[in-house]
């Protein structure tokens, strides 16, 4: 039976596939760390800047955790296919702040910081779901489970922080704008997630030698998930709720 557990266990036991999986994870986290550190530098409010900086430090830590797992397995990182680079694909869709802006030294305007917060809210919801799925799959894996638990716990803080800050802004009269942006960003993220998922399946099919029917069935699964998200479950990426951990990054 083709389940997430069977597929990820197949990847886990193939060094080349496992190396690709963790290389993708490490790159995404490291890139998120750099982005948040730059945003912290450009944030005018010192309290918010401290929170963003802690967020960036967590992301950098996660990248190092994935890299360390590879080192312990005596595996080198590999380049992430450009067409499967989640962060850069989001940027190309106009989601969040572009890298060229982050390389400048001009402090962020309020609208720019709002773009960052909305981008973070949507992508941190996804990140939390992904790491918890991996934790369920690898719950009995002594080499992976402890690290995944650390990352999953940090993701609760990140999701809590983004909800809390956006709820504050809603209370200040920005609710309509925030909800419009959240839906726009969520729909774009769902499309990018589908594209990345299809690239992931194609690359893993090549590495693991999957048959054409197996590859097509998994690609169809990615597309079916996209259709469900696009029509029904997108609301979870948009909904704001009281944070599970108030002042999580304070």
C-alpha cells in the first residue's frame, strides 16, 4: 500500500534519497534563518525585532540539525533542484519580501512588515504540519525522532507568534486587509506546495527507481491533495486563533 509512512521509510533506507530529503529540509531552514535575521535588522520596533531574530535563530538551528543528521550518517548535502525550491518559488510569486529588498539597509515600512508576518503565518502552518507528519512517520527512529521533536516544539512557538502579532494588528483596524492578504498568500502557497511536491516525487522516482505507475499514482496524489486544499482546507492557512503559547518568542 502506498502511504506516507511506506514512502518515507523507503526514502529513509536509501542513502541517496535520504540525502536529498534532508538537503531540501536543511536548505529551506537555513534560508529562512537568513531571511528572518535580515528582517530583524530592518525592523524598527525593538521588541518585534527581538522576536524576529529569535525566529531566525530557530530556523538556522533547524538547518544545522538536519545537516548534523546527514553528517552522522556520513552523507554530504546535495543541491536542491531550482524547480523544487519552495522559498524561491514563493518569492517568484510575489509572496513575502524579495531577497533584493532584504539585502538593502533601509528599515521596513509597516506594509512590508505585514507582508513578512502574513508570509510567516502561512508558511509556518505548513512547516508545522510537515514536521509533525515526519515525526509520526519516524516516531520510532532513534536517529531522527529526538531532533524532529525539538523542531516540532519550535514550530508551535512560530505559529503562536504569527497568530498573536496578526491578531494584534487586526484589533488595530487592519483586519480586512490582513484577511485579504492571508487568502492571497494561502492560495499562492498551495500552488507552490503542489509544484514542489510533484518535483519531489519525480526526483525520488529517479533515485529509487519507481515504476511508471507508482510515480504517476503518487503525482496524482499530490494533485488530489492540491484540489482538496484549493477548494476546502485552505481555510486552516487563513484562520487566526488565540496563540497556543502567548508571547512565545518574547
